[in-house]
C-alpha cells in the first residue's frame, strides 16, 4: 500500500503535464500569461509547450513566478542558414 504522503507524486509526469497542473493550482491560463507578457495566446501556448525557449522569454516567464521545472529549457539557438532553392541554383 502506498503512503498517503505520495498522493501527488509528479515525478513520472511530463513537463507539460506539470505545467498544466501548476497553471490549474495557480489559477493561471495561457490568456492571462499572454496579457502579462504582451503576447498572443497562441504564442504563449507555443512557447510554453516547445522543447526549448529563448533565454529572454524564459526570464520573462520566471519573473511572472512560473516555476523553472515546468518551463522549457532556456537556450538561444543560432538561426540556421537559409536553404537555397533548386531554381536559383540552376541559373
């Protein structure tokens, strides 16, 4: 039998599941977070559910009180080079 102390064991949950639980407990929504950081709902949802997030956005969300363990890892990615189209390489 499990101990009553383990009733909310989140160790097996994904980061996204932990984020949704935190949002429910904190009374936050994607819309409210979006208004606080000045972004659209869809942008905030995308950022928070992405695999990584820019360091600047990570800090924005941390300053709102969102726990770091529910945020995507902060990482500034170098833009990849633009792909050349086939048409332009023929001429």
